[in-house]
C-alpha cells in the first residue's frame, strides 16, 4: 500500500503542467443525416475558443483545457445543441458526433439555449418513448460495472439484473430472451463469452466498450425498424477510429482482461481503422466465483474506407472464444462454488463472431440508402461426466450429457431514409435473416432405463440440421405537426418460415412539448417473437419415431402501452416518469393442464428439455411505473436515481395466474460520482463513484424433497410454481479512480480500484437439491469482490 501511495505521488508531481487536448467530430442534420457545413462550435468554458465545420461537416477544436468540457453547436435555421461531460485527456483526442434539428418555423436568427440534456435524447430520431442514450464513458465510469454494457443497462429504470453471476437483462418483467441485440443496424447473437443457444446473457461480455459509439437502449413500444423482440432493444453502434492521428491504448483489468487497441487514418478519403484485442485474466486472479479457470478472449474492429464516388464503405466485426473445465472430482471445491459439483466434471467451450460490410450512398440532397451484408455464428459444446459410488472401490464414471450447437446466420439489411421536409421524415427498409442450425443434445437426465443396464438411457433429445428464415419489411415516418407536437408512426411486418406465419405490427408514438422544460409522450406497439430455438427443435418419441413437435408454434405476441412525462426542472437536472402495461399472448404452454410457460425460460444457461407438443395458448402481462432522477455531470459531480415498481404475471395451460420468475416487484438504484482536480495545474483527477442497488427477490419453484430423494434427481413442485421468493437483493459498490495527464507528451494514465459488494451481503443465488447430501442447499452469490484496472493512452 505504501508503494502504491508513493507511485501516485510521483505521478502527481511529474504531471504538474499538463498540455491541452483536442475535440474533433462531425455535425449532421438529424433527419437527413447529411453533413452541415458552417456550423459554429464553441467551448462553454472559454466562449472565445470556437471553430466552424468544413464542407464535410467536420470540425477541430484545438488547445482545449483538460478535464470535463461542454461544447455548444449552432447553425442558422437549426435548434442549437450542447454536448456536456466531454472527458478531455492528453492521451487521446476526443471525437464526437452531433446532430442538429432544423427549426420548425421559418429561418430566423437562432437563440442559443444550453439544454445540457443530450443523453436524454435518442440516437434513433424515430425512437420517442422508453429510450435512453448511453455513452461508452458511462460504461467505464460507474462502480460495479465490470466494463460491461449490459450491467450499465441494469442502472436504468425498468431493468433488473439481480444476479452477480450473469448479465442477463430483465426488462419490465420480460424474460431475457425477449431482448434484441443489434450492432451497426443488424441483429446479432448474444455478444457474450460462455453464452448458449437461445439465451442473451452470460457471466462475461464480449463487447469492448472502448470501441462503441453512443448508443440507444429501448424498453417499450419500439420504432417500426425493430422486430422479433418482446422485452427490449440494445441498439449498438461502433465508433470510427481517429482519421487524423495514430493513437494507441494498453490496459489491464480484472474482468475485461488485458487489452491492446490501435486506431488511425486510412487512405486518402478520410478513412480510418480501429482494432482491439482482449484476453481474460479473471480466473488467474481467483475472482471467477468458481475454482475452475475460465479462458476467454475477443477481437473487435471497425474499418472505414472513407467517402468516395460510390459512397462510403466500411467493414466491422467481433470474434470471441471461451472455454472452461469445471472439475468436481479430485479438486477442493468451495461450498459456495456457483458452477462446479462434487460428483461431476463438465467441459464447456463457446464461440461468437459477427462480420459485416456496410455501404452508404447519398441519393439527392436529403436522402441516403444504407445496405449491410453480414454473417455471424455462435456455438457451444458441453460435455458432462458423472461419477457414481464416489470414492469407493466400485467408483465409475459415465458420460451424462453431450451438447453441440452451432447457429450460422446470414443477414441482409437495406434502409432508405429521406427528409421530405423539415416537418416530415420518411424511412423504409427490409431485413432478411437466414438461420442455419446444427443442434444435438444427448442426455441421461430424467430418462428411463429401457436397455436394462442399470442407468438412465443416453437419449437423443435434439437432433436438428436445418434452416429457417425471418423476413421483416417496415416503413415509418416522423411528422412534426407543430413546433410542440411530433407524431411518429410506422408498420412492421414479420414472416417466420417454420410456421409460415406473417404478421403486421403497428407502432405509434406522440410527443407534446408542454413548454421548454417539460414534455409528455405516449406510445403503442404490437410486437412478435418466435419461441426460442432450443424449444422449437426438441425431439419427442412418438411411436418409436423422433418428431419435432414444437416447430410450428405461433409467434408470441405482445402489445405495449406506455405514457411518460419528462421534466428538465433545472440546469443539468432531469426527472422522468413512465407508466406502462404489456399484454402477452400466444406463449407456448403444455397441451395438458400445467404451470409451464415459455415466458419463464431464458434466465440460465439452458432451456427445458422435456416440453413437447406445446400449444400457443399461454398468456401473461407486465405492468408498472418507473421514475428517473438524473443530474448530468457538472460542477464535478453526477447523480442517477432510478426506481421501478412492477408486476409480472403469467398463465400456464392450467389457467392459474402465477408470478413470473422475473417478478422482483421493485428495483432501486442510486449512483453518484465526484471528481477532484489534483496537481498544481489542476489537470489530474481523483474520482469516487458509488452504486447502491436493492431489488425484490426473484420467485422460484420449491423443490419437492421427498420426490427428489426417491427419484435421485431434483424434482420441483410444479403445483407450487414460482410461489416462493428469495430474500431481497442488496449490494453496495465503491470505486476510486485516478487520471494523470502528461505535461509534455500525448499520453495519459488511468487507474481504478472497484470494491464490489463492500458490505459482503449474502445475496441468494439458488436453492437446489443436492444429490450427495439429499438436502435442499442454498448457494449464495459472490460476496465482497475487488476489481481493478489500468489504462495507458498514447
């Protein structure tokens, strides 16, 4: 500890006179997305420091003081905009993108008003309700975040992730499988290490936040361009590399791992490249929550070739690989090991990749056409061996489970956007996805001994080698009816080839600005999503033949209703309230009375393997109220308070209304951060960030202990499905950071130490039947856990 304090003191003394930084970027019209030449950019801390955009809409603001800065962008005939909380360092130029909205009335001299509220607005101009813009800087700033964009989303109103072992996102009581991940405008598989078919979360993210641009997170009544999702949309974009200067970054952190990143100019057309690779080290540090060694790495890139006569071309991609051997025998397991079991050895591998080619070309002065071709793959293998007569002379090992899943996806997307006038913007497009699946599952769990060898048979439950397609056309428009009233409307279509079902989905949103500080919005959306593939392709033995009896299940249907009020009651302060109701039907349930519903799936590594001949008659609903109070960063501090009160219910084929497993009931988050300038030049920063989270416990189905002992495996009491609730979740995180800017060269150093769950609260992970003790044992989540990180930029 003394050596660490000496090191910090040396840095502070060596960096007493820091150089200035650079803010560069582009300014575009929000509706047409065309560059704006002649826009004025000024630094609020020094109004004399200004610049203007060139014919390509680009600007460069030089000699910017280090630290948090705010810039104002204005142009005649457009509403002015401010970009607050820009973190200027000596190690890297800051590159931003700003969109201006044309004034509704006739051209007149612009009266500049600093709203400081850009993060309350969406990147997607047609997303008007239940949307929150977030920045990569936020992902890295908050305590307890592990540099994981999914964990950042858990801070937003309406989101629950009361599970330290996985980053599944539960939006307003929906299953995590209802989430749509999009990257650069196309749907992608779960972008996580150790992910499995059909799920959307895992213990570790494969998304590198340092490559992301500002992006949108939407929780209800999505615009018409989004489809095949019920719960939420993560609409992510990749930032472009620096097209003027070469820049590099080296870092290491407990959960993201060791990282190398490089970016710089490419070609003579204003192109750039951005590449980064990471290698996980959390297992070596003993912070993985299991005695096993998780291995994972990922590589991400975005290469922009600049704008030419044929338009703008770029290529992007992410590759992630992971594996872990969970050895139970001959290893001293901790009693609270989350994943390993004493009488089992498990071997897990997984991989995820997405590659895309994007082309954008201007059509006329106010329209463009964007086309993307993409290929992605995700897959995993899982092998489990179980030991019998453990530690006796008759001990033997038996292969218990084998899983091999591969999903290949080809995606074609085209989008035409046109700003017809300052009052009307039109967008239409088509998304085509072709899925190729190779899925096999052999398992002995809960199987009969038909061959008389004394052990459950090794049964082939899934054996699929086929394909299906999803086609999604859409059209939508934004109508600025008056300077205060904006109406968004669209129609989304969806065709699913397995059941040959085609549906139309209307989407609408209305926003009314009561005055310059407050607005009301209302939204409605009809949404459909196919039942998860692991359920669709289950095999059922009918008269000796294996039949996939779930393949023609209907698309699950959901209607979203939302009403919101937004108030900017003071400079840099915002309050927001939303009330919502979501009605769900056509969920998959059993054809005989039972408590099962597909709406309860998706919050773990696997799906049910014994649910065959399902029918699409299940129902459910989610309803609640959300409140957000946010103080955007200024005067050295920021604050975010979110709370949600909600109810999530479902009905199985028995017609009984039950709690959903995702019905926490309430979630409260409080996040705060404070920065202190250090050194004689006040250019270095010491920061403190904290996060407090509490949520109602999840509902679960109790174990039928007598039946489990008799059967030799866990049996839940389905008659009491989701009738019991875990204790409330509570966690406090505290993060300390240091940022040092070089006085002579273009370089900076950043350190942080993140103390997660500082109160060492024992949140419940699960209550499961233990075959060895023949008891129901409670396993707790990870207690106090330190995290750390270091980044060197030059």
